[in-house]
C-alpha cells in the first residue's frame, strides 16, 4: 500500500497515511479538525506503474532513502566504534539529529 503525505493548510501539521490508491483522499485534519488537508505529491504518486508490488517497493524513494541512511549510519557507527559525537561528526549532522535517526531506524544499542 502506498504512503501518502498530507499537510493541513490551517495548522500546518504534516503526517503520512497508508492508503489504497482507490481510497478517497483525506480532508479532515486529525490535529485541528478543520477540513483543510492537502495531499502532497509523494514518491508513491510516481509509482503508479507497479502499484503494491515488490518492484514498487524497490522504486519507492522513501524506502530507498531510508535504506541508504541506515547503511551510512551503521557504517559511521562502526567507524567511530559507537561514539555518538564522532558518528555525528562523520555524518555531518548534529548529535540530536543523530539520536533522532537512531531512534527512527531502531539502530540504538
Ligand atoms: Zn490542522
């Protein structure tokens, strides 16, 4: 199932939602309740040729980026022997950003 990204034009909240392509787009904001959601163009929209299949997954920009991120972060962690400051420096990001990524990709510990 493709993931769609929505943005609320009222409160600015952004979130992602897994939907079937046939599903009607969401309109009501889960944060402020206003009917002001706008569907953002996402990688899923470019994936119409192979909906839902393994090929679609491989072509999904988000998955590809996440896989690449994971790989680079693991590499940097190994290179700096798990030292967070050095890993962040290697990756060219701040420590809080690195912590967020580690949590997001479940790479901690
Ligand atoms: Zn809203």
